[in-house]
C-alpha cells in the first residue's frame, strides 16, 4: 500500500509533465481518437510543459536571480526563523492531502455548477505544504492536521479557479481554461480596483511606439532592456552601500566583467520569455482539446485550471509594466515597514512574485482598466505582497518562513493565514 501511495504521490502528482500527459491521454482515449493522435497529443503535452518550465527556469535562474541577490545583499537580513523540514517530516501527510483534494475537486466539478479542475502540477504539492505548515505551527498533528490541510486544499482547488475564471475570460476572450495558481487573490483584488480607476479601451497592448522604436513591441526585447537597466541601477546601489558587485554577483574570479554579466542576464530574460511563450502555446494547443474528452464523458462542462504563464501571451506589455511597477512599490513598502519595525521578520524583495503572480494580475488589470488600471493595480499588488509576507510571518516564523520570504506574497499567505488562524482555534479546543 505504501509503495502504491508513494508512486501516486511522487511519480504522478509530483511530476507536472507526467500528470498533464496522463490527463491528455485519458481525454484523448475518451474521445476515441486514433492511436497516432493519442500518442502525439500525450507526448506533445509533456513536451509543452517542459518547454514552458525551461522558459520560466531561465527567467528565474539565469536572469532575475542576480537582481534578487543584489537586493538581499543591500537589505537588512531577515530575523532568523526556526525552520521545520515540512517536506521531509510530513511527506506522507502532504501526499494524502494531495490525493484527497484532487478527488474532492473532481467530485465537486461533477455534481455542482463550479466546473473547474485544478491541473497545475507543482501547486498540488505546495498548497498542502503551506497548509500542513500552518497546522504544525499551531501545534496540530496526526488526523486533525491531515483533515484541516485536506479541507483547505480542497477549498482552494475549488474556489480559486472559479473565482478568477470571469477575469481570465475577460482578459483572453476565451472560456476554455482558467488559472489554477496563487495569483488569484492579488488578481481579483487588483482587477476590481482597475475596473474602477481605468478604462479598458486604453489597452497597454495598443501603446503607440514611434517607428524608429518599433523593436520595443517585442516583449522579449523590451524585457531584456528593462532587466539590463535594473542591473545597471543595482550595480551603483551595491557600490554606494560599500559592496563589490563583482563579488556579490560572482564574476570576480572570471575573465569577464560587468558588461558580459549584465548583457547575458538581460538576454537570458528575452530567451526565457521566448521559450516560455512557445511552451504556453504548445501546452494550450494540446491540453485544452484533449481535456474535452474528460469534459464530455466524466465531468460535463469541465475546464482546466492551469499555471499562470498561460495568460502571458494575452498581455505581454501589461506583464512588463506590471512587473516594473510592482517591483518599485514593493521595495518602497519594504523600506517603510522595515524602518517602522512592523513585522517579526524583514521582508526581502519579492522578485519572483512581482514577475509571475503580479505579472498575471497586471494582464487581468489591463483587461479591466487599460493602462491606468494596470499601473494602479500593479502598484497595489506590490504593496499587498509585502504586507502579506510580513503578517504571514506571525503564522510561519516557526516553520517555513524562509521559504515564504522567497515564494510568498500572494495566496500562499492569504489562505495560509486563514488556515493558521483556524488551526489555532482547533488546537485550542483540542
């Protein structure tokens, strides 16, 4: 039994490419497609997933990583937290929660009017991880811990994709998929704000650029230029604070200098965007038609809830604008809250959250309120992201706060704090 459970957890749910390929396989078989189409669709779904992941990896690991490193060097270091190896010590509990939540999601979609099915592979692990940590931090263990995490994970898989669905439809003009990603809270809040303050007809994608600057219409080029300028600014910020950029960025012992470092990191952003967009197109082209078999035979009317990059092609300019605005407002918020001593930890710049979660939110803001809505919405998101990580520390500072400082600032914190509060009530009653 343990071997079967471990196989399902590690080899299916724990592998995004395998999980989505399996979904495509089932969908194509249910549609009684020819063997050649089944094989092609299944493998191409996995390839699309890997292409998308390769693109995101280039952006986070070979481009914006240096910006985060520079910020973390200059900013005060976070207050040490007591770390718990949640993934190692509670791996079985996480696996049980993953399976239960997915089955509940399918049953709910089958028998209610909320028809989304959560399919973002790596999030199957991270949400139980966060909810288990919230429970552990409150002193829960055993059956109560598993039950609480399973309830919250199931609720998230059901509520979040359905909540954001109309916003995604507005942004894409397509109701064949929605998002299953922790951007939901920020996207919905900022989208509603953008609807009030902006005008959707003034889209970021219609920004007029002089013919001589036509190359700026290519988001890969624009993004690379923005990243290059960010590195130049951080070069002088590091020097002004008494740090040697060559040492901080790790090229001091090499044969190249700052020019090569900045150029390669900037261009890697463009490469990552290009690869990621291609992966998105491949994945959507395969998984959505294949999923129709499941929608027709098992869960009538169901639509897949997918990773946030699937929305990026629908507003690349909004993505870049939102990333820049959120990075600025989040840093300003960090400086203010650090000076005031508001949180039990020092928040570090949330570069990954600003790009992925707030980038997706910015595309939704653009659909709701155009250029002005995008700027205002992204600015609000930048502030909220920092506040969420900071206040979330009251619930996670004895478990996974170091992880939250890098990957938090969105639904992980919003839902995690709610789960943590409920866990403390349950623990107190027990």
